[in-house]
C-alpha cells in the first residue's frame, strides 16, 4: 500500500501573527514557519501504518514557494520516504491545491491520501473534501482513529470521527481520502540522525503547468485587520459592588 500525505508550510502556531501596515495581508518576512500541526498528525498516522507493516511507502507532497521544501524535509526526517514539491508562489487557494493534489494522485496512485482537517493559516477546512470530490473517492474527515479492516476485498478502513454528539465510526473502501483531527495521535519529533538522513531523500519538483492546473486566485482580499484590542477590566471590592455595577452601569441584570 502507498500513502500520500499533504503537508503545508504555515506560520508556526506559537508566533503572534501581525497584520501588514497597508492591511493587504499578514507579515511573513522573518517569521518562523513550520509544518501545519494537523499535517504532522497526518504524517505520523501514515508512518504508524508503515511501521505496522501495512504500508510500503509514505510520500509527502507540498505546494508552495521554494522554502516549502523545508516542510518536506521535516516530513522525511519524521520518516516519509520521499517528497514531491509543486512549486507555486503566492497564496494557492484550496480548490487549486485540491486540483494539484488530484494531479499528483493520478501520477502516484496512492491507496490513502492523508490531509490535515484544516490549515491553521487560512482555517479553510476545504482541501480534503474538494480532493475527494475531484477524485470521486470516499472520504472520512476529522479522523480520531484509523483502523485498516482485514479481509475486505480491495481494502477498507474504519475511521472514527469526532462529532458534536460523540463518536461516529464509518467504513470507507480504498482508495480514500482521510483528514486528521487533533486526537488521532501525538506526532513524533525528528531525531538528529533522521534529520541528516532526510537531506539525502529524493524530492521531485514539478510546476502547476506540469499538472495542467491554473492556480490564479479566485478571491480578492479586500482588507486584513487586527481584532479590536480588549478594553482593560476593573476590580470590584465585593459582591455588593459587582451587583451594583451589573445593575446600574452594565444594565445586564
Ligand atoms: P485547508 O483546506 O486549506 O484548511 O487545508 C486542509 C489540508 O489540506 C491541510 O491540512 C493540508 O493537509 C492540505 N493542504 C492545504 N494547502 C496545502 C498546500 N499548499 N500544500 C500541501 N498541502 C496542503
């Protein structure tokens, strides 16, 4: 079995994001970038299937500028066998990412594609679903448990999904798209020897033109603003004063 994992380079989740002075977007110059956290979970799940002897190869794919190759190196340092880099500048919207991934899926014929449930920079939560529609493959989103089902003709997976009312377990036949939720696993850290080994692993580079995909954005960002700063709170001496303020100043009781 071959597993493809989509990994996106995003601003590190610990960084306080700043809006550009001209409000045209967010500041990315000299900002720490990392692999999207949900994609680390996706890589980890693929590696666990490989280590359990269920998968033969794990291939990481990223779409982005030249520096995105670092994200592929991280995936390979975690244990992915090789990388595919679709070189694209600027913001590539989820539909274009899904079309590019569909092109890679056609070339690679994986049995499972793992994606994160969402990228933490745009919070779109669209790419996996769009890829499933384009490939016409079954999809299981927000996975918190993935179990290959033995004895199923052609292969099937039971995927447990976290939903509002509890846990929903679905069976999907392979090939399939699975998007990962936070509680699926705890991703490993890459060890130094593995980081060194990852430098020698192969990365194929291709362009959107190679995959015949037009990545021109369909959306125009009008303005990006900081959220309003919260007004400072006050301290009250006792419950009496609190009730008085709620009644006579805030007028909420
Ligand atoms: P989104 O729909 O943008 O919230 O992204 C959902 C998932 O799609 C991410 O967690 C990644 O697995 C994948 N993805 C989105 N954009 C990219 C990209 N530029 N390169 C590789 N994978 C991506």
